[in-house]
């Protein structure tokens, strides 16, 4: 009973999801996005399970260095690029691809030289207004990058979609149009689609796709389950019952008395709390699997514990396994009860939760 809460990572499911994505990508190369510790799944072990990918993408240099240190030789994109000369040297040494999204990063390359050590992905802001060159700045940025001597070993173009998770979104069409207008006549490889773009069939026909969440078996859409897309859950966050109590009708459970027993109830106390990354914003009624049976969260999540109404369930005792999300209980459904998205639950599990590869 020493390791009550753990996140079981199903590496076969990762491989399965990659194969589903590959079939959907219709020949485009697949960049497996493994930022944020592979969305909480463990950076190196997830990347090793995803070795069928054509490339990886991370947000930070440290993540890329960790992948190289683990012996991974595949192409790695730094999605935010680098900001200092020291980072640039590390990136060159480890043969990392740079995203260049800001003029200061071009200046860095001009000052440092040796741009031929890099494949550079120029990011165009087609409307999300987070990173990238505005369409009217793009031509100048491209000219400066082409004039570098030596020139980057490769140039590629990318953009990111703000609303691809909503279908038939006019914003997406407008973004694609702006990207096409800005890049007309250029013959570079391009990358646009994240998971939502890929499964929403937006921007197919590009050379590279960049799925993240779909690899981990969650849905990029609110109106369509991961299972219906053929994806399998990768992380199962599991713990067990550590106490059981009868609660008289009308008595409340937990901090703030946020849940009161509607009838004499049997309540299971589970060793999992917001200290593990089980959000306190999960409300009473959130589904929890107890011994494989659906039950409902009762009252506020505490730091190390939460309560589940198990009245009428069979064979619940101290030690009975509990699933907070994963196999049998889609993380998307749980996230909905916390008013958030699966991404935040998955990458938010805390350091103290051991990952167990299956
Ligand atoms: C995180 C990220 C992705 C992956 O997005 P998902 O919605 O998880 O598929 C793709 N591209 C960029 C630039 C990202 O930052």
C-alpha cells in the first residue's frame, strides 16, 4: 500500500494512437509533440514508445537535451526556438531544428553565424496572435534568413491554428487563407495541423502534421469522444480506497460541507487529491471508477484525499482499486466536470505521482 496513487502509462496505446494518426495524416510526416513532459506521460519513455514518429517537438531546450541524452537521434523541433547565443550553441551541438518566430531570433542568427547547422521553421502568425511573423512581416523575415551566409540547411514554413477544435470555424478558414496568401509561390515544406486540424481534416495535404493530445488518447474536440476517433487512453490515474464510512442522511462530507448525504450513504475515502494533480475544481458528481464500477465524487477534493459516494456498489472495501481517469473513464469526461480540458489534467499530475510503464 506504499504506492497508492500512480499513473499507469500504456505504451502500446501510445503506439496504437500514433498508427491511427499516421493513417489520418495521409502521407504527411508526423511530428510527435512531447512538450510538458509528454503531456504528463514522461518525456523520455513516451518518446521512446513513439519512435515511429518522423520528428519530435518540444517547447524548451532542456526537454530536447533530455531526449538527446537518452540517445534519441530523431529530428527535434524547438517550438519556441532559442533566445540566447548559449542556447543557440546547445541547439547546434545537439542538431535541433529551430522555430524562428521573432526578429530577435533572426538577429541572433545573423550575429552568431553558422546558420547552416540548423533546419529553420519560420512561423507565420496567421491569426492566433501568439507567436510568429505577421503576414506583412513574413517576406522581410524570409529575405533576411535567406541572406544568412552560410544559409540555414533547410527552410520550412509553419503556422498554428487557434480554433481548429471547433468544426467549420470561420477563424480557421481565415487563418488558412492568410497563410496561403503570405506563402503563395514559395516552394517550401509546410506544417499547419495540430491534433484538431488533423482529425478535423483541416490543412491536410501539408508535408508535416504536429499532433499532441491525440497521441495521448484524448479528443481534440468537445463534441466527439477519443474512442470514436479510434484513440485509446494512455494514462490511467489510479489509486485505492483507504477508508469506508457510513454517513447518516443529511450529514456532510469533507471541507466546507460541500456534499450532504441525500440518504444514508456509504462513502469511500480515496488516496488522491489536488496534491497529486486531481483538481479541486472537480465537482460533486464527477465520475470515478471504484472497483470498475462508476460512482460519483462527493464533496471537495482535499490535498491527499477525496471522497466517493459508493452507496449500493458491490464489493467495495479498503484496498479496492480506483480509477480517476484513463481506461474505462475518459479523461475528457472528467476534465469537463472541472471546467477544463484533458491537456491540463494530464500535464498537471504532480511530481509525486509515480509513472508506471505498462
Ligand atoms: C502544443 C502544440 C501542438 C500540439 O497540439 P495538440 O492540440 O495537442 O495536438 C502543435 N503545434 C504547436 C505549435 C503546439 O504548441
